[in-house]
C-alpha cells in the first residue's frame, strides 16, 4: 500500500460540539469571548490542528483550512 492511498481518505474525527464551534469560527474571534466549556473544546481542537491560536494574553482563534 502506498502512502498516497492512505492520505487520500485522511480525516480528523470531530465531535458534534467541535463541529458547531467550527461553524462559528468563520471569522477570527478572541478566545475570551467563548464560555469556559467552549474554551476547553477549542484548546482540544488546537491540539488536533483544527484551529489556530494566535497570541498569548488574549489569543485570537482562527479555523484551520483543511
């Protein structure tokens, strides 16, 4: 099996909650504008590579183009 055959159908598992948040992230939004629960979910999405966090004190969250 070639690597190109494996990568062709590559997908990242997302929960329903992550999917709803990804739909909200069509524009850059400050992390502090989300609830505590949403911030935890967003941090998990950063680890998965679904979103990008820019900044340290008041980071901006941007959906990653996959």
